[in-house]
């Protein structure tokens, strides 16, 4: 493809750009509203929060304003405000209320554990992430290992994040668990996740698979694979990134690679027809840097520098 977009790709890109523009406008309005709500009293904010007829952003802003009030945290009032929201029909509001509920309240901890059995994916997954990431609650390790070994895709992915990404397990325990899953086989995208996790632990058992998975470029996870390979073998990683940009089998795969590069490198035209050409040019620049024996940064380190 070498930087060329099909007509169908242009249509998809235009739709994506329109969506991003709309989301940006909504975020700007939300920021303005948040600033105005900072001056409102508690009663006004709670009235907004409790009104289910209001838009999600209005209620989220009211909750954020209440969360920032020290006197509500100091006197234990905030838990009483947030716990009822866990069953709110607004999924985004419920997720935020679960994620940011006061950490030192025993009732909150008990409710988080009970949510692990909730059938609603937004509830159990957020509760697991909070317990593993924010609270470092090792009591949930047996449950997570059960999800990882026997759960559906959603439960396996959450368990992987909690046990390995949040490092609830130590490196040796995590490597043993991932190797066990690796040798059990499974779907290619699951094996890509395992290969990346093992590589991060210094275990290259999945290296060849990961390279071939990225080269096939037929799944969004190929972008993640190429990004990971870049950290360990810059020349090969750059070759694979360029291959995905040019030969990804779907728009989602190709633009997934464009988006990763653009956000890390700060490229200005991500959601325009120039986005692909910019990403390709960036990759070619990095290849030239390698030939000149200059260091090439990972996408993660580039993004960290930008923040």
C-alpha cells in the first residue's frame, strides 16, 4: 500500500475523525462545566448526581466535584454518596463510583469483593482492577488464577492484567502461570498476550510466534506485538511496524499502528489522510537513525516523555 488509502479506508477515516471531533467538543464542554460546578454547594451537586435524566457528563462532573471536597472524605460522607451509584444504570457513572470509592472504608472493601460475582462485566472487572491495582489485595489471587485458567476471554484478560500487569503475583509465580497457559495452546490473540507477558519477564519462549503474529498483520493485537518487539529488537520492530502500515489486512489493523505511532511521537495529522504517510515517514526516520548507530526509543518511552 505504501501510504495509499483506498476509498473505503477514506470513508472509515472520515467517520473516525468525525467521532473524535465530537468527543473533543464534548470534553471541552465538560471541562467548562466542571469549572462552573466547582463553585456549586454540596446540595446542588448531589441533586445533579441523583438526576438520572441528566446527561452522563453532567453527572460525572458533579461526582468529580464532590470527590474533590475534603470535608466529605474527612467525615466519611463520600462513601454514602458513592456506594448507591454502583447500581446506577449509567455504566460510566457506576464505573467511576466503583473505581474512586474511598479506599479505607471497610464497607467499600466488602462491597468490592461481592462485586466479583456480579454478572455485569463493567462491575466485576472494575472491582477486580481496583482490588488488584489500587489496593494490592492479595486475597483475590486464587479467584484471579481461577479466571485465568478456566474463565471466558473477558475474565482471562482481566485476570492477566491484575496478576501480571499490576504485579499482584511475583515474577517467578507469574512466569510459571503464563508458561503453563502457553503450553496449553489456545487462540492466537491469547498466545500473543502470553508471549508479550513472558517476554517482559525475560522469557523468549514465545518470540518466534510473536514475530510471525505481527507479520501476519490480520489482528489488531499485531500492532501491540510489533510495539513490544521494537523494545527488544529495534530493527525488526521497525520492519514489522512498516509492514503493518503497508499490508495490514484491515483498516482497523493499519490505523491501529498509525494511532500508536502518532500518539507516541506527537504526529499532528492522525485522523486525516496524511496520518498514514506521517507514520511511515517516522518509521523510516527511525530506521535511518539505526543505520547511523543512534538509539531508537520505544513507543512507551516516547509517550512517557510527552507527559
